C-alpha cells in the first residue's frame, strides 16, 4: 500500500493536482479521489481544468505578488524621499526666516546709514560754505595785512627819517620836531 506522500505525487503527476491542495485530504481520501478520477473521465477532466486554472491563478498570484512587492518597495522609497524632502523644506523655510530677519536688519542698518550719510552731506555742505567764507575772509585779511604792512613800512621809514632829522637839530628844535612826530603818528 502507498503512503499519502506517494498518493499526492500520483495526483500531481497524473491529474495536475497540486500537493498544497491535496495536503488537506487524508490518505484514504486521496485513494478514493484516485479511484473516482480513474473511473470518471468527466471528473478527471474537471479536476484537470481546475488544476490548469489553479496553475494559472498561481502564476497570476505570483505575478501580482511581485508587482505588489515592487510597489511596496517603491512606496517605501517614495516615503523616505518624501520625508527627506519634508526635512529639506523645513530647513529651507528656517533658512528663509533667518534670511528675512537678516534682510530686515540690513534694511534697518541701511536706513540708519542713509540718515547718517544725509546728515554728513548736510554738514559737508555747511562746512563747504563756511570754508568758502573763510577763504574769502582769508583773502581779504591777506590784502589788509599787505596794506597794513605797507603802511607800517611807511611809518617806519618816516620814523627813521624823522629820527635822523631829530638827531641833527638842537634842543628847542628837537622839541618842536618831537611834537610834530607825535601829532603825525597820532593821526
């Protein structure tokens, strides 16, 4: 008498019944199934049709299982990529906020510096106009100094000449000359 495993092998070889399907049957049920199939050609044909369909479904299941595994792997990959993108977006947004703060600081500094430049420009204009006034006053002072020097030189010359004359006079004449000198120097 054959074992259950041997009977399953016969069912597989002769009628295409997969061992996974015949696994649920007992040894006696496998023997009865072999008897029925050998006596009833229509039952054998039906079992073969089921076996072909089962094989086709098995192939389809394997194909769709592979597709499912591939889709799951792609989903995991996309999820990882999505998380990386989310993290990158978060970093970019944080950097954007920092840059906006820095931009605001720079705008405030620019406004402050512009104000200072405006004030300095006003001061420079004021100093330039004052400088022009001082240059004009300096020119006038140079002219006045030159005229004064000429006048002082004339006084010195006259004083030297008068002193020379005074040294030539006698006492009474000396007095008259000194009085004349004082009047002349006083105006």
